[in-house]
């Protein structure tokens, strides 16, 4: 009976070792799967970050272009206004200079 009990204990210990090894293997596999999942999530986050970065950059580039166009329109309008003023004053200035040179008046 004692021999049978020792055999049963040894079989139990062997079964326990097998279960521990299987548990270690399962744990290693679970950790590997978790690492793979984390890597995939990081890659997705990085891709999403790049997409967001591109969208934000495009948005502000478009806003900058619109602002540039508005500034250029205003600047050209102001330049045309000053040109018109200069042209309108040019002939009177020429006449004044000619009058002074020729001693008219």
C-alpha cells in the first residue's frame, strides 16, 4: 500500500510538472500574442498620427493660401489706388512744373 501511495504521489508530481510546463508555454504564448497586439496598436496609432499630421498640415496650408490671396488682393487694390492717384496728380504736377519753368502765371 505504501508503494502504491508513493507511485501515486510520483504520478501526481509528474502530472503537476507537466501542467506547470504547459502553463509556462501558454503564458509565453499569451505574452507573445500581447506583444504582437501592442506592436500592431502602436503601428496603427503611428499611422493615425501621420494621417492627422497630414490633415492638419493641409488644413493650415489651405488657410494660409486663402490668407495670402486675400492679402495679395488687398495689396493689388491699394497699389492700383495709389497708381490712379499718382496718374491723376501727374498731369497737374507736369503743368505746374512747366508753368514754373516757362514763367507762366
